[in-house]
């Protein structure tokens, strides 16, 4: 019986780890959703800078984080520009 509980727990943990936690770039359809996503991504970039300044992460970790966020931020910004939104300009 214990092995069955352990197996269920393991499968549940594997499912949680395997599921993506971020929305794909194609998910937001409205300009409000895109603006909100862009603001969140810019906040994440600022947080990386603050973490580096506070000594919580290394310069390499900051660079890796920025490289991970850049494609999604670029895609969102380009979609906003295509919609003629003033928030599509780079900050």
C-alpha cells in the first residue's frame, strides 16, 4: 500500500515540475493583456538588476536571466507596435 501512495505522490510531483508555469506569448490577445505582460517582464528585468546590486546573484546569473526574458519581451513589444500601441516602444 505504501508503494502505491509513494507512486501517486511521485507522479503528482513529476506533473507539477513538468508543467509550464508561464503563459505562451501567443496567449494574450488584448492590448491590455499585452501591456500587463510587458510590464511584468520589465519588472522581472529590473528585479534581476536589483538582485545583482544586492549581491544575491552573480553577473552571469543576471545575464542568463536577461537572455531568458529577452525573446518573450521582444515578441510582446513587437505585437504592441503592430497594434500601434504607444507601450510598444522600448523603455
